[in-house]
C-alpha cells in the first residue's frame, strides 16, 4: 500500500476503487429508475414519499431507542449474581421471541395490508 508523508509520520493512502465502484452502482440504479419510468413516479409522489419517509424514521428512532433501553436494562438485570440461575433461560426466550414476532406481524394485522391495497395511488390512508 503506498504511503504518503504527513509531517513526521506516514499514513497509508486509501484506494479510490471502492468509491468508484459505489459511484458506478449509484449511476446504474439511477439509470435503471429513469429508463423504467419509476423516476417519474418518484417525482410525481414526492410529497407522499417524504411524508412516509419521515414517519418511518420516527418509527425506527422510537422502536430502536425502546429496544436499546430494554436490552441494556435486561442485560444489567440478568448480569446480577442472584439472576445467574435464570439468565440463560431468559436470554433464550428473548432470542426466540424476537425471531418469532417478525413474520407474525403481517399475520396479526391483515387489515393493514388490505387498507394499503385498496387506497388509490398517491394517497395516504385513502385521503387526498
């Protein structure tokens, strides 16, 4: 790896290849969106996309924060000597519970799927 001098120390120079590859991939994605006409749809429904993106980011921030707080508190609780007897079983239940709830979310709320399917394009909750 070539080195460049920075004062009295030498710092390895990074390759530009990963950035070039990422740029080519980004250009290919944009070209694909424009060529298929999806880019026009994105521009047409920009307000809806921005609104839903904001809702998504808030949901991710709230649920992520809740998961972190819960995980840290449970970790502290399970690390106590008097919880050593139950720690392994609790960790197994939490691990399996997290795995099982993701697919069942779509099954538990089929009404949400139907509502999304019946809304006219470009509308949020069927309102416009």
